[in-house]
C-alpha cells in the first residue's frame, strides 16, 4: 500500500535518535511513495516530530538510514541537507515562521530567488502559488497583519513554490481553530494532489490525519502495527503483562 | 430522532406532496439513512390524525393523483416547542466499543482468549478509514453545505471515540491489574 511495490521516494530504516538520555526514536521505519500523503500520528513524546525531522534532514539520526531518491540523507553534510531543504523538500511548522520584515509576496519569492530565479520570475511564480492557496489578496501584507490560517497558507505556498517533491508539515494546524485548520488542510491536499507532491504530516489530531492517504502511528519511538514491526511494538506500552501479549498470539 | 418533527419542519416551507418531502429530507440529511416513501406516508397520516397537518388539495399533472399536505396551527406550535426543547445529555454510558473493551479485558484477565489491545487497534483503524472517507467527501470541490454539516457531525463523533480508544489503550495494563487484584 505504501509504495505500490515500487521503490519508495523516501524511506527511513530502523532509525534511532536520543536527546541526552531521552530516546525519541527506537527503531522506527517508514516509507513514503511518490505523491503519497502520509500522516505520522501519536501521543506527545511518541517520536513523531523527531521522525519527521530525520526524514526532512533537519536532524541526523544516531543510527539507521534515511534514503531519498537513492541518496543517503543521514550521511549528507549540513550544506547538502540545507540545499535539499531549499530545493526538493519544503518544510512547514506549527507557526508559519515567515520573515516579518518582508511582504507576503517576498516571503514566498525568497526561496525561488535563492534557487537562482530572477525577481520578476520569482514574483510571478509566488503570485501563482499564493492564488492557489487563496492568499492573493494578501500579497502586499506583512506577516504580522495575517490571521494564523492565512499565515499558514502563505507558508505552504512558500514550501511548494520551489517545486518541492515532498512537503514536511509538523503540526501545521496545531495553532488554528477547526475552520482555519480545515481550509489550510484542504488547500494543502488539493495543491499536493494537483502537483503530485508527496506530504509527510505530523499531527496528534485524527481529524487532520484523516486528510492523508495513510496513517503511521508512533508509540515509544516505534511504529505501531507496521508490517514486520507489529510483534515488537504492538502492545509494548499497552501492557507489560504476559496475559495481553500471550492472548495476542492466540488471536492471530 | 423524530421523523414526525422533521416532516413537520419540512412542511413549514409550504404545502408539499409526500414525494417532495422525501426528496427534500434526503437533500438536507445526505448522510442519514434515506427516508422510505412508505415512512413519509405513514408519518403524514399520523400528523393528520393528531391534527398537526391537513390535506391541502390534490394535484394530477397528467400523472397519478397526489395529495398535498400542509401544517396546521397546532402543528406549528408543536414544531416550535420541539425546536426549543433541550435534548438531555445522555444519562447512561452505553456504547458497543466501550462494552467490548471492558468485557475483553475481563475475559483476558480470566485467562480466556481475548485481546482488548488488538481489538482497539483494529477498531481504531476502521474509525480512521471512515474518517478518511468522510474527509474526502466533505472536501471534494463543489460539495454542498448539507453534506459538509453532516460529515462534520460524523467526523467529530468518530474523533471522540478515537480519542477515548487512544486513552484507553494507555490504561489497559492498569485496568488488567485492577481486575487481577480485585
């Protein structure tokens, strides 16, 4: 289901990551197919954000491999990963993190200029993306003048404008009310479908996860119920008692 | 759920035939079970019997003769009263998922074959699948607001179940322990 039998666009294999003594990832594996919208869900501290950060090349795992388009993201230098995030990956966080001094149009144009586009081309393309996200009315506004939902749609336009093949969104609706969340998610999903962009979405909200094609649930740094992983992680935190795991065998 | 009040409400827009009432019901409540024509007919008969609606006339339009109904004043009063009445929040907690988890935990604690954790995982997956369907339905371009409202209602209730299932999955070990030490 995840890759339709082909090579995944992005794959994490057996990732481990600790922050000090806290183990955020303990052997998490996940695959993302071309154009797939994947939700990573789980409780606070389950490792979902850390997994996204490893996939997006924001942090480097302690162990395991992240393979994007046959390249080892986990072995790239900081410069290489930074280039990847400017060109082929788009990243959106809970708060839009737009540059306050720049207009909306310039915010979206910036990654295009960094990638070498001329100013008129960058503006034209940024305008197209802002229109797609219903934010054309705010091109001359500064980020401070936007509502949370508007700012988030501008951040999504910025993430997609470079022609990114994968957008990583970490709790993109976490600071929005339900209607603004709905508008933001609908805009993201429609844009991703139209352009064939894959999306990795981290959320603790099932209603947001329901926009994705597939859900991967994390618990204690591992994937719940994934093929080959079920015996390891399935009932690990549910019950340490022998009775629960024993009856699981019987049921299968 | 009161079909009679819904039909009375649909009649408030003006006199209608049974067929029009059914059609408008299905339009306004798109994810509900469609109202059977027979049910509309019996509901109208009862409304007439109770003096809440009356026959307004008949139309033929070249086809079979159709009876037109309208609400009476008494019907309008009854409708207004129903619309203003508070629905009491459910006094009892009864739900099949809840019952299965409790019973599965009891059965598992007694050493018989039952796996509440696996049940919760599978039930959760089924809920997520339905939530994906409803989300796709409500966000499809050109979806009418009646469908959006009804999908929202269903999504929020599924989400509530799902949150309960997540919390309960985290409490199963403690629940099993409590049963074992009781």
